[in-house]
C-alpha cells in the first residue's frame, strides 16, 4: 500500500474524469500547485481541501469512507480492528443467519466475503468466505446464470473496484484481483466502461434461483456496522417480488 493513499486516490479519480490539475483547480477554486502537492503527498491535506476535491470529483459516500479509512487509520474506527483477518463473533453470525434473504459481511476493495448466511450460499453457488465477489462475477460460470442482467451487474462491480482502489499499482490486494479478473474476455471493456447509468431501472438486481429457475427482483442494501463497530460492510438483498 502506498504511504499516500489519499493523494493516489485523487490523482486516479482526476485522471478517470479526464481533468488536468489546472482544470480541477478551476472547478474546485483551489490552486493547481496545491492539488499537485496533495497528489504527491508533499503537503498535509486539510479537511476542507479533502471535502472540496471529493465533491468536485463526485466521489460517493461509501467510497469516501473507505479511502479516508485507508488514509487516516484510526480516524473512523479503532485501528486495532484492522489487525489481521476480521473474525465474526457467534452473535454476528447469528444476526446474519436471522435474515431471510441473502446477506453477507465483506471487506473492500475486492468485496472479499467474510461470512454469509444460508440464503446467500444457496443464491450464489461457490461464493464462500475468503472469496472475492468481483472474481466470482467475472470468473465463475454460475454468475452468468444467477445474475439475469450479468453485463450490467458486472459493469457495476468492476466500476466499484476501480473507484475503491487508490492506486492498483501500489495496492497489492487490488492488483491481485485485477490480475486474476483479466482472464475474463469482457475485462477490458468492463474496466474502461465507467459507471452504469443512473435511473430507476438500475436500483434493483434480477436474481435467478438456480434450483427452481424462478427470477426474483431484489433491492440491494449496504450498511456499515456502527454498534458494535465492525471492520466489514454488511450487504443484504431484499426481495421485491418474483417476476418469472
């Protein structure tokens, strides 16, 4: 991991937006030299500068929390919780199993599964603790069957990986995930396609039950555990209605 993840992240987001430092400086009403120093890590970044840059680069809140957590360990949570692989307690697992629909705990940036409930295991065959959801989507043939709109959802998860990686060149986990996913024929097109268009047609996921072949329309919900604090994210799918 780079010792300047915030600067790396701003530089990558600026390049993805096809902006020069001068163009971003004009939009953010700060100097181009300040942006250069932030990207190079030669000057401490103030809260106001961080907020302005993240706003002008349209970085969503989920990504902000992740990159700020990387940049300032201990600012958003207890740094001791980042030591080693997170292990859910028996109570955590009981909470997960109590949910009727597919649910999981995962860690970023590769959406690495920490734990799943029984419904999740049935819905996503082969996706177990320690596996990356991004890799499952790109490399597991079952994904094409389960995800009715596979291309749209693959585009979504690949864009999320790109947005969450400060700099794949210095982030080993992201680099390893990207290297493995490059085996997929669709990789280059998905990596360079940008985010899926916003709209009501993209606020749900169509899931095919691989046992009875029925298709279900699911709402995606993502939470960050606050009490008790946990180092993972909590994802669940809530059924809207069976449609086929």
